[in-house]
């Protein structure tokens, strides 16, 4: 569950057991809202703290953990106390100034002779009972056994936790916000490689070649179908440059950084002169394999790149093959990573990502009574999550003429196009433009749109407004609005 997402309490009780739901409410992981519950913001903080602690169970000092997370003391204490209450971490050995993870096979800790002091929560937060009361309530309930057959939701949650752990373990000294481009970019590289391979394998096997394996072809053999494939998929990847094959040779490739740079350039170059050129151009621009952020020398950079390739390659997206469920898993993992990166960096995330619950509400409100729409448009699309919610609400084939948007931030614009591909929206079904929608709208000729949605950056003020308009000089909103329109027309 993501923070704020309301779930039916009875349904969760049936799935998890009433005792566990009561315990999660008592300690603060969940917040009760009548017959429904929502995951608390503090619960997400607890998850971030848990992954910041060493995986091997060794202790980490409070000061170092706070610095790594860039949190004030009170935020750190609240997250720590929640994890202590649920026995997911324990105090480190020593003077109590450190914490460690509790291994899953470690026996339940014995109740302490005296309760630890409760953390003082800020009065403005207004969040439920004190943590110590929650811990005492949690110690009185017995956790139900884990069911033998795990739900799809639980498997997805495990996958997300694994991805986040990998992302943190790999980055080392690289700032998490900077390292996101490498994790997200490599996830995209794997996706389009497997997507293309599955597509070509299916076509050939349907034509009668049951043993066809595109990844096993030589580049010369594969070149024969290049033109037709680019027309259909919008890009092309030679067999030797597929994610799986590059990964297999990575450890012995002394020039891995150059290999990857060439592969990324070739993928973008495969669309030159075609209808998909603008959709592919610059997609790998933020994945700089020669950046000093990865290491001071080529050898150290390549070591990190090898680890990244293997970590992304080892992720299990289920089903043993590339299916619709796999596509959903890739897309969900991508959005989960963006949410976590924004949270851990202390950003609101609104500049590039609309929370899924908000996106779904807006999408459903927009299509009430409709089973399909001609096209959807978001003038401040960020990474495209709001647009893509229409594909989930209606079905991507029910958005008949595609998804349109514009984004001013270059990195976020690249994320939006990657997000489209990761949700298997083919290049001819989306048109994401880069630029300022107010000053240079890119989709005048694409109107009308049957659905227009947006979560714009309300705090951003157009550059010309402060220079030309003094709000205090106008006696009414109507006067100010007329002047604003005049300025817009003058800029056109």
C-alpha cells in the first residue's frame, strides 16, 4: 500500500487476519478511517530507514543514519520507534546509539523489563496515540502464520523492496537522486530488449519456426528484418547489443563503459529518419556511463556497471517469460522507484510524478460514463503517470488515438517517454513534447482532446509576469485576468 491509499478494512482482515491489521493500526503503520484503513506517511519513513540499515544485520549509528537519510532528529526517532515496536529492528549492542535489522529467522525478542521512552511527536502532526502505547498493544497480539500461497500483491511488494535495496546498495557514495538515472535507465534497457525479443520470437514462431530465438542470431542474420521492425516497434536492437547478451559478457569486457555508450547510441540511432525519431532521441542522455559519479577511474566505473547490469538482470518479474503481467510489473516497479527516490530526497515528487491514487481518481472522474476516448492530454505531464492511468482505467486500446503531453524539464521529459515504453505504449500512440506549455504549446494542431487532465506546478510563475504585472495595481480579479490574457497574446 502507498501512503494515503484507502483500503477496505474487512477485505484486508480477510487477507491478513484481524490481529495483524489491529497490530498495524496500533503501532502506526496503518491509520483507521471508519471501515477503511490507509498506510501512514510514517510507515513509508520506517521502510526507508529499514533499507538504510546494513543488510548483514550489523549496527549503524543514529548520527550516520540520520545523515544518510537527511532527516531531522524527530523524523528519524518516529521511524525508528515504529520499527522497534514491530520488532523489525533492534537496538545495537552498546550504549543504545545504534540500530540493526532483526533477521527474519531470529526468535521474537523478549519483552524489555522497562519500556523505552516514547518519542515526542510534533503537536501539529496529530497522529494517533503515543508510540509506547502502540508497542504495548502490539506485544499483546499474536501474528498470524504467513499463508503458503502468497498473493500477487505480496509478491509485487517483495519485488519493490528488492529493487529499492539494490538501488541503495549499488549507489555507494553516489547521491541517490543522481543515481536514479542509472537504475531507471538500466531497467528501461532491459525492458526494451526483452520486449523486442518477445515480439520477434512470437512473429517467427507463429510463422512456423518453433525454435526461433532472436537473441541467438548473429547481427548479420538479424539485419534483414531491421526496416520492418523499426516501422512496427519504433526502434531496433541487434542481438549482440541486447541486455542479456551485453550482461553475459560484461565481467570480461574491459571497455564496458564504451560498449554501453555505443549500444545506447545505436538504439537511439536506429530511429533516425523514421516516424519514431523524436520519441527515441535523447532517451539515454541521463545515463552517462563515463561519469565520474560512478568512480574516479574507468575500472571502478565498469565494476559498478557490471554490478548494476547483474542486479537489474536478476530481478524476477514472474511468469518465466515476457507477458502482459511482466509489462505491468516493469511499469509498476518504475513508478515505485520514482516515488521512493522523491521521498528519500526530501522532494514532493509533484514536479515529475502524480501519486497513483490521485491519478486514478482524476482519470475516473474524467471518463465517467465513457468506455473509450479519442485521446488524452496533459499540458504538464511530468513523467506521464497521470496519462498512463487512463490506460489502466479504460485499457490502452480504449484510448484510440493516443496519449499527448508536454513537459518543461528535460530529465522529466525523458522519464515520461521511457514510462510510455515501459507500459508498452508503442511510439505511434504517444506524443510527448519538450518545452514550456504556456509560452510554446506543442499540440495546437492535435485538438480536440476528449480528456484533458493535469497536476501542474502551481507554485511556478511565468517568467514575464513579475516583470510586467503588479498584482496590487489591479482593483479586481477581472482586471488582472484581462491583463494576463493580453500579455499571453503579446507573447504569441
